[in-house]
C-alpha cells in the first residue's frame, strides 16, 4: 500500500513538472503571427508592437530571437533618425546656445544608445540574454539623458524618443520571454 502511495505521488509530481515545462515553453513553440500577437498583447502599445514585428518579411515564421532582432533593428533605425535630426538642429544658427549645447549633449547620448543597441544585438546572437537586458536598459538610460539635456518636451527629438523607448521596451519584454521571465 505504501509503495502505491509513493508511486502515486511520484507520478503526480512528474505530471506537474511536465505541465510546468510545457507551459513555460509554450511561447517558444509559437511562431510568426501567433507569437507576435502573444508577445504584443502584454505590451502597453500593442499597435506599434504588431506593426513593427509584422512588417518584417520573415515574421511569418519568426521565433522570439527573430522578433528581438526585428525590434532592435527598428530601434537602431529610429535612433539613427533621431541622431540625424539632432545634428541638423545643432547647426541651426537661430537656436540659443544653451539649446545647442543640450543638443550636442543629446547627440553624444544618442551615439551611446546606438552602440548599446548593437551590443544588445551581439549579446542576443551569442545567447547572452542577461547582457542583452543590461545593454537595453543602458540604451533606455541614454535616451532619458538625451531628453533631459534639451529643455521642453514638445521638440521633434522628444517625440521621436518616445518611439525609441517603446521599441526598446518591446525588445526588453521579448528578451525577458527568451529568459523565461514573466513580464
């Protein structure tokens, strides 16, 4: 009788472990549009998330790693666009010197953010998800510093940095899913 009870508890424990492993790996089994919808439903801006992730031609069969790369590519392009705008604005002779200095500081932080996005890409390619998370957080801190260096919040850079922040946050969420962390 005792051995039957032990066998029952052993089987019950195994079933629980198998169910937990299946549930944890469930999103990894999803691919493409189903995975995109699953990832984006947990984000604050699921419209931008779906738009960016579904815009890639390979998104039909995309894995979490693919989605991370798509998002990081979009974030990098966004940072480059902000950088172009910052450089153009710095050269505006009608701007006050304090604003020009703020833009110059912002430009340096944008260069850092671009570099940190590339470091995130390298980390994900090397399956170093923890480092990727650190680089993404550093990129977010760099764009915050950029925004803080320019007075006001209605300039073109501040508006574009909102998108950069959202893209980085999508990448953070995807990376957390790759690490098995609940968002």
